[in-house]
C-alpha cells in the first residue's frame, strides 16, 4: 500500500527528518517562510503550504518518494534520470525537469544540472542529484525574509534565480570577450587562443541551456491546461521573454567570438606567411653562394684561383657578388618588398 504524504504526517516519525531531505520550508498564508525538519509534514495552517527539497543521490530519498501519494507520471519523472527539459500539467499538478547550473563549494560552475519538481497548490517537491545554484539562492532568500505567495510563485522565483545566475555568467564572458577583442585588435595574440576557445565553449553551453528552458516555458504557456487551478497558474510567458532576451545576447556574443577567432586565424596565417617569406628569401640568397662553394669544392683540375695567392679572397668576393645578384633579381621581380 502506498504511503501518502498526508498519512505520513500523522506517523510517529514526524520528529525525524525525511530520508534524503536537504531542506524544507513551511509557508504561512501571508507568504512568510519557516525552515523546518521533523514537523515538515504536519498539517499546515489554513492557507499555508510546504516546500520539500531532496537529494536524489541519496538512495533513501527515491525509496521514500516512491511511496508518496503523487500522480504516477509525476512521480516517475521525479525519480527518473531524464536529461532533457520538460514541463507537464494537469488540473491540480505541474511537474517537470528544468536545467540549472551546478554549484561548487564556493562558486557557480558552467556545468549543467537538472532540477526535478512536482507542484500542487499545497506542496512543492523538488530534487536534484548535484548541488544546484538557483534552488540554493532561493533558500538563502527565504532565510533572509523573502515572502512567497504560493507554489507557482516559488517556482517562478527559482527560474528567476536561474536567469540571474546565467546573466552573471554572460556578463563575465562578455567582459572576457571584450578583453580578448582588445588584444586581437592590438596584435597582442599571446595566450589569446585558449581564452577565446573557453569563451566560445561557455557561449555554446549557455545557449543550449537557455534555448531548452525558454522553449519549455513557451510550450507550457501555449499548451497548459485551461482548467489549471489558480494557485498553479505560472507566468511562463513572462519568464520565457526574459530568457529570450538573454539568449539573444548569448547568440550575439557567440557570433562575436566566432568572428574574433576568424580574425585571429587570419593574423596567425599572416604571421606564418611572413615567416615563410623570410625563409624563402634567405634560401634564395644563399642558393648562389652554395652553388659557388660546390663548384670550388670539386676535386678536378682547372679550377680557377688554385695557383693564385689571393684566390680565397676572390672566391669570397664571388660568393658575395652571387648573393647580391640574387638580391637584385628578387627585388626586381617583387619577391623582396
């Protein structure tokens, strides 16, 4: 028999944290939040609701969630390992998967993780396999007194935090791109290729992240059930518009980085061409003297200057004259500028 969320509230284990629970908040009717542990499933006050956030990497959490009273499809998606973004809705439930940035101990990374959620009017259950940025930022905001009116508003706040984290990464990448552009235009291309490649990789990841999330929100705005309860009505269109503008900036930055990389390749090709030109000129200048020394090195009779006291000086003069003649010829035909 399935153990329902409401049934678990009356069990004698209410004083202990739920298995795999990272944090939990109970919200009053006025939107104020209070972080709780053991009494998380206790009956909320009228107009109140709860947010449960689980670490799905903890094997105990899926076991508990598998017995919770949730719609079967929502529960299956919550416990699945699907790595693409999606949102689904019914009359009294919204569930799905959205991408978020992974969080390191001290900073945000550009790696993508996935937040899974099931949302009703009275309960939001979310879960992740790695530490994520947006949900942690939302938790800190709640601890500092942020008021949330309902589960839909809480989900919108999480998406806003995702957009805010992405904006910070876009600003950082744009600043780095400006710095690289200054170097490329000033022909200071030392250590530029690696930085430019990193910026392009960041742009590709951000675009993939933003594109998937905004498409999901646009699709949900278009296909959301008409009989969706008022407490679950998301402003998906507004959220998607914000992500649209951010994605447009990322696409422009990606195009800038591509053009800069092409400019950098042209500069490298010009430097290589100049080096090859210098090498070709040196080879051409040294070819006649090499021919002369080869002739004087033949062990045959009749070589000039063999009986002359100043023969070596005449040979050196002949070498110099051959190089000078080669220089004049190359200058006339335009090989030397």
